[in-house]
């Protein structure tokens, strides 16, 4: 394979998530790859799964998709007739209608005919790259045999902790995992901890081990703080901490609510630091949602579900610390965003987190709310502490590692032992 292969990037996740609220970590990775291809000059095409098939898209479609991600959706056409009849009228359906008009090729869901058209446009030395945990179907991946098929795996949480996922998601993830183990020519992970998890599950399930696996830390974008994007009336002059991420069971928001209840019992209201819970509401977390709904307006604990990146950056940069008591993580972009700004971090001692942060963070038990309450009480009386910013992974390094992994004829992936 040549040192500069062409690329087919799968953008199915980005299209399916349009209008779905603040971007998740996986969304941000796929968006970063789209931006990179638009600006790097690398020969490429895009692939998108739609309701009734696959669309092979020209590079120019990337500019349109980027505009939709940035909010320029007013000129999207109406959803197609069949979608409207099925009640699909939202942004993903409207985007699919626009993409069908741009498509170089439309195929059934199994992708028959894609390989021939891709090779005709890009040549034989072409890589299909899937970084979004979407469009992972055995028939499609078989149709793409002849390209070098590479996927990025973010975590194995649905296999390790099915109790933290929506009903049925663990089974769906396992099916996709098996497709990747059987059909991918190369696998990448967002951390070495996730790489070890992938190999452990590959061995446990007795799946083929032909695909080399290499870690490639994803990059960290530091948005510019923007005070104008803050909610009206939000006071950032009093001490506060924040937690950042989808409100779902594995993020362990219940521990922080318990910690702040403990603080409220032992501190006068005027000295109580605040806790900002930032992130959209997820799934299977009804007890936490009920506790959040019962919070008093403008109380010590406040929830924000739809802040943009500028507002989040403003809150993070002025905070007394980021608190992430998660029970499972594959990477943790909020952690690297805080560390790059010198913001103190309190988090659970998870393998991926320790790999990224080393001794920068203070590690606390995810089962002991009093420890977290004590940490907040210790820092709150002083001005916000700032540490030496940590050197965190950058996107250019990530792209370089990925290309190095699958561009050489004999890629230098890491050792494949599952131990």
C-alpha cells in the first residue's frame, strides 16, 4: 500500500445525530475527521447509511455537512415522501434528502456496487475508515472487502457494563463488535486501556485475531470561552464545581448529588459551593432525573442541558474544579479539556483516565460521596486554583498515528497479546 492512500470516511453517525443535542465524544471524533479531510487535501469520498441504503458522496458534501453541524440547517429540503409518510420529518431525514441529490452512487444497505465505484474514483490503495460505531453491518463490510477496512473502537462499556446501557444496546454492540473482529483489516482504539479491553473481549468471545489493534489517543479541541453564551443571570462569582457529560448511569451523578447533600448539612447556605451539572439527559436514570427535577431554582445544584461549547468553556475555565465520578470511561474528553486549561480534576481511578492524566488528577472512590464533599469543601474557600496545564493529545498526532498504522504495507501495530 502506498504511503498516501485515499480515504472513504463513514459519516453515518453525524447525519443520524443532527438535531440531537450537544455533541457526544464519538460525534466530535467523526466531526474532527471530516474537518481534517476537508482541509488536508487528501483524496477522499464519504459514505453515509440512510434509511433505505448507502450513499457514496463526493468531497463537496463534507462542506454541506459541516454547515449543518454548525447550525446552518434552514435551507435543508423537506424530508422525502416516504420519510414523511413514516413520520420522519426531522433534521436527519431532511439531510438525507439533500445528500441523495449529491450522491455519486446509491446502493442497497448491503453496499453492493460500492467497491467498484470507489476503486474507479480513488484507486486500489483506498482505506475505508469508520470512527463512529455506526454502519457496522456484516453485509456492508463484506461488500467493501478489497479496501483496507479500519475502525476506531471507543470503549467496550456495553459488554463490560450492560447495566449502564439502554435495553438491547449490549446485544447490538456485541453484534457490531463481532462484525469488526471478523471483517476489519485494522482496528484502532482511543486509549491503550480500551485496546486491552478489546483484546480481552475478542479472546473471551473466541473471535478471529487477524486484525492488528493499535491505540491512537484522540485530540482535544479547546473552545474559546464566551461569556455572552452563558444563560442569562448565571452568577460565576461564587465558588463552584462542575461535572460535564451525558446524564446516564455510568457517569454516577447520584454520588455528586449525595456529596452536595452532605455539604448542605454541614455548611451554611451562604458558604456552600455550587455544583453545575452540564449535559443532556440520557437513559435508564429515572431516579437521578427525579432528584434533578426536585432541585430548587437557583439552588446550590443547577442543571444545564443545552449549553454550547463557548458557554461550557467559560464555565470550565473559571471553575474551582471538574468532578467526574464515572464508573467506566474509554477516554474522557472533558478530562483532557480541563487538564489542558490547568483546572483541578477529581475523578475515579479508571485505567483510561490514569493513562491520560497520570498524577495530574486527584483520584477519589466512586462509592464514597463524603470524599468528594470533602474535596469541594477544601478548595471552595480559596480563589480558583490553577495547575500547570497538562500536555494532552492533539488531533494532528491522532491523525498521524492512524495513517502510520494503516498506510504502511507492514503496519507497526502494538503487540497483540491479550494479557
